[in-house]
C-alpha cells in the first residue's frame, strides 16, 4: 500500500517524540521545614499523628528528593546527649510516613550533628531512581549544613560508565528579622566549604528554609551574586522563569508574591497549637536555588521551566491560614489540612528533567576529588548489614558476590573514617572483626565501583 508523504512524516514525528520521551525522566525536589518533627518534649503532638500528615503530603507531592529541615536532631549513639529525637527516628519516618505512601521507594542520606543542635536537616531520596555516592562536605555553625552527592540511575550506566551526579545541599538558617548578618555568615561559611571541594558548580541544588526577607540580604547575595561567578546559583522564579525582577522585598510587599509565600500556614498563634509562627502567609523563607549547569542543561539534568511551586498555596493565603476561606482548591482538602497541621511552613518544589546518556560523553565533573562511577560486573548483587553489631560487623551477601573482594568503609557521625579495609567474600555470610566504640556509624561497601550497601550500623 502506498503511504502518502504527509502521513509518513506524521508517523516519523510521532516516533521521534515517543523516542525522546522514552529517554527522559523527571526528578521532583521538595524542601520542607517540618517544625520540630520528632523533637522531645513534643512541640506539636504525637509523632504517629505527624507521620500520617507527612504521608498524606508526600503521597500527593510525589517527590524524588525530600529535604526535611528543622527536624528534631536524632540521637546517634547511647552516649550522644545532644539530641531531641530518639535514635532511629529516621527509620520510623520511613516505616510510618514514606513507606505507606510509596513502599520501599525511599532511603536517607547519612546525617550529622557536629553542632550539637536541637534541630537538623535530613534528606531522603528515591533509591529506585537515585543512588547515594557520598557526603561531600559539611559546614558546622549553629546547625550542620551538608552537601550530598547523588547519582542518577541512568538505564545506560552499565554500558556508558558515565555517571550523572546531582549534589544537594540542605539548609536551615537562623531566623529572625534582626539575624540577617548571622544568616549571611552561615551561608558564606557553607559556600567557602563548597569552594574547597569544587572548581565550579556542577549539577547542584541549594535548598531549604533560608529565613530571607528580601533579595538584598547577605545570604541571597552570596548565593545569586557572588564575587566568584563560578559559584553562582539562580532562584528560578526570577531566572530563568522571569516571573519577578530584582530587587525584591516580600517582607514589606508580600502582596506582590502571594503564590510564593511560605510562612505561615497558620493565621492563629494557638491553633492548631502554639508551636511556630502565626500571621498566615506573609513571607517567602523557603527556596530551591539551582546551578547554571541545571539552568542550561549542561550535563543531562535540567530545570523544567515554571515548575517551581509552593504546595498548598493557591495565591490567596495572604495573612490567612492554608485551610481558611476562601476554599483552598490547590490540592485535595486532606492535603491542605495536613499542610496546616504538619508545620507553619508550606513545602516548596521544583522539577528537573533527567536525559538518558546514550553516548557516554559529558563535561568533566567539577568535584575536586575523584568521582564514584558504578560498574556492571556486580550490578545485580547486594549486601545486607546486620544490626546491632557486637565484636564483629556481620553481612549477608547475595550468592554472586562469593569469590569477589569488596571495600568496607565505617564512618562515625563526625565524618571520621573509623575503619576501612578490603573484604574477601568467601560465603554468603561474612563477619568482620571490629574494635570501634559503642555508638552509631555509617557503613558503605563498594564493589566494582558500585555501592553495594550503605546503611547505619549500631555498635553495642
């Protein structure tokens, strides 16, 4: 049968579009100040109730990376007395908030509390889509500011061996209208630390609750207008989206930025509780800054234009609660109620487009230290860490690992390497003698340049 030329072109175009769509993926990023979640004495209410609120929000937002700021700081060992949330609280978030929404989807990055703070940040990620590579750097001030190195699980990775990395920094700055200089010192210190690890910004995100009142603050200028332009971030609603122009002052002119205000979800200072700030939506404290590489799609990860949004803010919340009249229809009623109950902050989100690397060609990663590149020989193998440990670190290994040698790293909560050694696996159960002190540690096991296991170890 003869096919008309126009029909052929249409079919070819559809095939090309389908092929293009098949070679991309979306990575959704969420930053959320969760207002002392897990902290004792309880600031808001029972953890079980707040697990359910977070479940509702995550189920709706469907994020691939979740930065939880202002969480209760988690106890890292029985001798750690600088904490407000019990040991293992991160696992209870997985069990009771995230797994009910998306079973087995999420894992978390290793957390630190070198600052001995009552609150901290915790980053979760979709382990089906992303892998954890390293805690790249930590800056310690009133809290710890960690930069995590993730990698995209590109379907072609086993063939190209060309890893696309994504670096995520999560922040909770000092609050208060009189604390601009202190906030500025925090982010200046954080960026100085980042500059010792990178020659310039690669695929990098800097997100969280910055407590910013306007674009003239030192924090904002450090991130978006630095002296060294190799370390410049962009605030998407300003650039590349072009919704707003500089200078901007949402503290004194909130009416201009109504759909982007993140503080507060609550008009009253006593309903639903007296924890956190009141006044309704009046300030834009929460941001997700993105690097030039992401803006310009320089290395397989790109910002999706106009995807930055404030979940639960319909643009009509100025000085009123998330669930007040007029009816907030920006999300289902149960989600709006959960946002009102969970925190006095709205979560912020944006979307990235990950393009599959089919050629194995990419720009050099700007991290100064060598990058981890997963291999393919052990691509389907895994190791399970057994907790708690006594005088030995015990591992269960899949059968395909027998006969291989892997590398074990054991790192304490201050980021110090406590044990590093090669392990010859001669059975599916392995015990490695250890003489580390009682406490909690981060264990990573690498084989064929692939992370086979990364987990928290409890040493009795």
